């Protein structure tokens, strides 16, 4: 959900990047059978995006609060 500049310094290996502003066009790339953790700089965009994505039938979602750096530590995951 992060902007490209936010993700550049803290991308997680193997992660998929979809900016929240592109979700309407790209959500079909997500496999409803997989689990996804949504991240942005603070967690606000990820929360909004999680609600929207869930409305599209993709419900196995987590939101990472506290920034992408916090998510890499594994301590700020909040299951939706």
C-alpha cells in the first residue's frame, strides 16, 4: 500500500508491491487463497485498503501498524 519511495528503503524480499491508489486496477492479481499483510508508512492506508480488498472477496488479511520498518521486526502485525 506504500508509495514507491516509502517502500524503496524497506522492501521485504519476495513481497509484492501494490500502491493503494492502484488497487482498483490491480486487486485481481491477489490470490484469495493466500494470506496477505498490508503495509504502508503508518498503517492508515493499509487499514483502508484492507477493508476495500476484503470487500472484493479477499479476506485473509493482516494490517501492519507502526510503519514498514516495524513490520519487518514482526512485532506490529494486527490481524484483521
